[in-house]
C-alpha cells in the first residue's frame, strides 16, 4: 500500500498542501519538519507524485476519479492500490463516462494508462476522451466546494482561503497541479495530449490471436492474458518498486471496460449456473494483489445487471474496494416520476473501503442522483418532500 | 456455563471505557474475558450480514497478542500494513510481534501474486490458485500446523496457539468448495484446538438473500462446531450515523445436546476511530 506518513494535525497539514510547484511541475506534498523535501530514497515517509494527495483521515495516498463530485463522496478520492468497481447502468450510457473521466484525469496528470477492453480498441477509447475544462467560465455555476484556479483575469471570486494559496494554473495544454478536473464531454481531448502521454492498450481480440501457451488454470484465457499483461507492465515499468533499474515516481491508472461480458470468454452473464463461476472472482483477487503491491489504481466497469447469479455479484463486491452503481432512468418508470425530472439517473455508493482504519468516510446522504448537464456531470442529493 | 455472570448494564450505559487504545474493553466485558484469562480449545465464529464485521477481527488479533499467545493469522482480505496500522491504534504492533516470533502472518494478497505468476519450488499455502480444478486446502493446513506447533526445544514461550482467519468466504470465491473449506477447518480444529489446546477464530460473511449456497453451507456447518458466535448485522432500518449495527453474541456447547438453551445477548454498537462502543438496543447515547 502506498501509505503516506500520517498528516500532522489539521492546520499543519492544510498549509503544507499549498505547496509551490517545482520546476518539473510536480505537485509535492511537503510536510513541515526536518525532512521537508522529498528524496529518492524511496522511504515511506514522503511521496510526491503528480495528481495525488494524502487523505486527511489516514494519510492514504489518493488519486482523483476525474469527477470531483464523486471524489468528495468517496472521502477525497480513490486510494492508490485499490479497485473502483462501477456497476454499469442498463444501456451502458453513463458508465462509459465515468470510465473516460478516470482515464482523462490520468492524461492530464501525466499518469501512465493501461486500457483494457474486449469490445473497443483502446486507441479509439482514448481518442474519445473528453476535453478538460481549463477556464473559469463554468466554475461560477458551482458552489464553494470547487477547487479552482484563476487565469490571468483578475476577477476575485469568493473562495476558501486555502485555495488562494494554490499556484496559478497555466491556461494551456498538459500540466495542471490541481487535484481533480472538470471535463467537457461535448469536445474531444486535444490530440497532442494523447500523443505525449504514456499508455498501454490491451484489446482482447488482438491478444487472443497470438497462440501463446497459457498455463492451464481455472481462469478463462482472456482474464489470464490480461493479468499477465498488467503484471508485466507493473514490473517492467517499475510501479512495484521491485525492478532496481526503474525508479518509478508515477501512478499507473488501469481501466478495464465491461469486465464479465461474454466477449471475455466468461459465461457469468449468460446463465445462472455458469461453469467458470470462480473465474471472475479469482481474477479480481489476483488483480487486487497486484494493485496493493504497486503504485496503481484501477477502474472496472461491469455489467452486473446481466449477471443472474446474485451470489457472484455479492462475491465480486466483497472482493472490490470501492463499489459505485449507476442506475439510469432511461426506459424505466422513474423517467416520468416528477421527483426525478431534473436528473438522468441515480448513483449508489454501495461500498467504501475501510483502509488502515476501523471507520470509513460514509456519506450521510444516501439518495444521490446524477445529471449530465450541457458539459458537466453533476451529482446531487435527491430533494424529496 | 458455570462462572458466568451478566455484564453490568450500568457500565454499558456509561459509555466509553476509561482505558484507551487496548482492543475493545467494552467487548471484553460483554464476553466476560480478559487477556489474562482467555479460554482455550475454543472455536469462535465471526459472521457479518449486511455490514462490515472486520472490527471483530482486529479485536481478536490484538486481544490474543496481548494475551501472549502465539498467533497464526491467515489474512486473505487486506494487506499487512492495513492490519498493522489498525492494530497500532489498539495498542499492538504487528511488526514487532512478527519480529519476535509471536505472530506468523500469511499475507494473502501479496502471496497470491507470488504463487500465481511464478511456479514455486516448495508447496505454497495458496497452491490451489495455480490449479485448474478445485483442489483442497491441505498445503494451507500444513502451513498453519507448522506455524503453531511449538519448536522442539520444549520451551513454552507463548501461552497457547491461536489461528485467526480473515476470511473464509474468500476461499469460496477463489474456487474452493464449501466441503473443502469445512475440511480445512476440521483439520485445523483437530490440531489447534484439541491437540495444541489453542483457539481458532474465523470470519465468514453471511450473504443473506444473495442465494450463495456454498457460503450458506459453510456458515451452517461452522455454526454447529462453534463455541462462540459473534454475529454483526446492519440495521434493518438502514444506515444510521450513531448506530452502525447490531451485535449478537451466542454462547454454545457444540458437543452437548441442546437440552439447555444456548445463551445469547444482543447489543448495538458504534465504531469509532480507536474503539467500539456498545449499548443495549435503543439505548444509543445519541438518543438518550
């Protein structure tokens, strides 16, 4: 686990988070004390990686999901070394958005991406990522929870004092030292950003065509290949710290699209009594083992509405860290319900992990709805009478 | 059971115990036990339904380490550092315990990666991950037995051996059948509880209405063998900030007939940063 030494009490931690950007444009969390600067010794005391911040609760290193509203609901972000499982909505309209936000956030922060899919070529997925919003025009629509930057304009906005200390962001492509960005789904991400980013694609049809002899095991071949692929990248690029040649100071963002579909060779979505009923859960377990021992974070979307065996869904949930389910109103009776007329669907936070802790940051609000409003995906509590 | 008395209700209503950071003193009161007089030869079943019962695992881990027992912890669900950081809040250092040989820790997540990607020379406790068809848990049992059998030099360094498993339901997810897991528990009980006069504590999830037959078989099978069952349940009314769930404690005598009713108590609880407070149903300090 990439656990960071616990932040000092309240004030100390907040001040140190407003650190100045260094020459390499890396946001660094600098703790006040004798060892104020990050060193390359790799000791667990300090980690300074772009696009991460320590959790205020337990010092756990967090990355943004690409959706600041969701970050808040998850207690600040997604912990490095964990899995975010997104249960897809029925027609897979909104879950791909969460998938893309996660990947886009990785590109903006300079993280390495690993995109795996059985139905879409990862290169195509990356071309369709939403463009980041780098200007202030739409920020004014939001309340004070938004962490924002001011461009050259001198409009003074009423924002919390600590954000005023944050470095100004350059209006331009690539680096931003902010945690969590907003994206415009109506625009595509600039091609230059993708070209300068580091990414690996796993497109199942391509990988399965090569006749590698894979050792027989109760995993379906597709899952086996994917695990080996991920493990290879983690080792070769030094994300697990075991390769002495590579000193990696970056995060690997893994995105696995629609895991469990028959395209993967798994029949968990086809029938109730499936032959390979343990394949999916075993895959998740080994994957989590890989994540826990490396600087990576993973999003998996899964069409759980297709899985008929409820026991498998329960097991998959227990083997994941954070679980979020999307329920869209399209085609359901809720579409005509006046209570939901402003929204596109409900979002359920099914599980939040208790990491290094007895308690977790459970939100008090349980009825949450989302809407895709012009450019932005917002999550709000449902106002019921 | 002789020598048992009901815990003092007044103490429960008063709230948090004066001692801090020492497992969960209130839970010790409810179970009428302290580290110096821990019983032996017992199987304790931890069960959670619609909620997270892992705080009980942390409790027993620190409890038995404080009781100076040799502990073998088969930790399948989380990493070592997770358990270590929580244990430190409860006043125990797992790293130090491991250093001095009191704790044998099997880190499932990390070991699974080792055994899955590389063929091992010696049989690995999680060997079944490499196998094509459902095998058995014998290598895991051998690992436990070797960890807890006292060394030949005859010195009784530790009080009694304890096997702690978090959790058994994961084994089902990894392809083991309920029968294989029950066999494993049976063998471990024979060695740890009967032969070595130690204790065993295991967590199993109750999947409720998820119709997980294998899990139900495991749960029912274990319930019949256990001396003590601690069952945590989420509240039927849903999420509540001040009451996180309900704990039912059931004392059993597995070897005897059920002529005398098993004793059970039910409490509600709230988990805090370093402690868990218990109160009688409907008596949460927040509403009194």
